[in-house]
C-alpha cells in the first residue's frame, strides 16, 4: 500500500492517510474485499502513533468507504 506522510504539509497526518486511502479506493487501485494493513502495522511502517492511523481508519469507516472485521 502506498501511503506517504508529508511532514511539511499543513494537513494533519490522519487526514493525509485518510485522503490517500480514499483516493486509492475511488480510483480502483484498492478494490472491494482488499484488506488494509492493521492499525499497528501501518503505524509501524509510517513510524507514527497507532491512534493516528485508527483515526484515519475510523473516518473511512464512518464515510462508508471501509468496514472493520474483527
């Protein structure tokens, strides 16, 4: 998954993650039933807090773009 954080951007990190994943879903790069990395895995890869990733994932789910399956 291609998600990049721009620390010089004025946008919050969670919003950058949210926007990039949403764009990948809309463009068809991410398809239905594709599995996103876990919150912890994404946080470790990007070297950020898991809470930041969770906020992005929660926003995607609230908008109906993703579904969380436990």
